[in-house]
C-alpha cells in the first residue's frame, strides 16, 4: 500500500483510534507555509479568500488540469501574510492550513489508486508511547468532541475538493482559462515578474452556449468566477505588502 501525501506534508501515517496526538498550538503554523507563495483554496473558499488574496488558477501538468490557489507573495517561497511565527491577524487562514497535521490521503494498492480516502496524520504529531498527547477517542473507541470537530473539517474539505476539481474541469473544457503574468516594479527595486498563473477570460463567457451557461448557473460557478475576477485587484495590496516589508528591512 502506498499513501500519497498532500503537498507540504513530509511523512504521513494512517490515523488510528488508539493514537494520542501532540496537536500544535492554535497559533502554530505548518513549516511549509513559510516556504511558498501560493496555497490551495477550495470551492467554498472563493468568496472569503478573495477578500484577502488574489485567487488564480495554477497547473502543474502544462494545462491538462488546474487548481485554484491564493497568491501569498510576489517571489518564490515568499509568504507576505506571515507575522512573526503566526498567520497575520485578520487575514483568512485557508482550510489547507487549518486541517494540519491531519489530511485525507489517496491510497494506491497494487498500482491502482483507491476511490476511498484514508484519514492520515503527519507522523511527527503522533505521540510516542508514554509521551504526553491528546486522545481523540475514549476507551470505548467513541469519538471525543475534539475529534468530531476535526473530522467534520476533513470531511467537508474533502467534499469541497471534489466540487473544486469539477469546477476547474468545466472552466477548462469551456475554454475559459487563459495564462497571464503579473509584472510590477517597486520604487528603487528590481522588476517583479510572477508567471504560471491562469485567469478566467470574462469576454469568452459571451460565446458560451445556452447549455453551458445553464451549467455554470446550476453548479454555482458564476459566483466563483466573479469572486476570482474581483480578487485580482488584491495584487495591488500584495505589492503594498511587499513594499512595506522592503522598507522595514531597509
């Protein structure tokens, strides 16, 4: 059996009811958040994430598939939403971060990817035998309130990912996604060039068929399209953040 960890996770293991967990503090962040300039967001997050971040579409396979991400910085490995060791107060924290150290992982058995997902945990957060840790289930193997909240987040996020994949597939099939580049120059700084992003070409909506438009309406995609398009104005706020950080470091 092969378990495929999500991006940013190091070594995950299946979560067992007997495990005790050394949960991170509420303010603690996964290490990978300090080394990226974009983070995945899902279908229901478009509206709230779009208030704080530019939400764009990225592809890791030359345009065969797409995933929505919130842009966090203008350079490789730059997260402008970190304040010391925490996420900046008042900024939305994506579910991808909030679910950590848990996840639902894809499992490959005999070279065949299984349809069901497996609840896993980053191995380093499983408390060693005799070490301090928080139980998620009682002695009768019944879930404790803390686990109910975690499992709800995991289940809702996983279901949301299915809607996200369907959305991206429809937008790509309808030819609505186009590549674009963000270029800017800070005062006294070197030119910035952020590539590898895609956006919805609003003008192409006019040329969709009636059936295609009905599909967008029925599946709630118009709201996501315009939340995405409006969020692109946040590139200006992102540049302001970068300029402020450059001044603070000068």
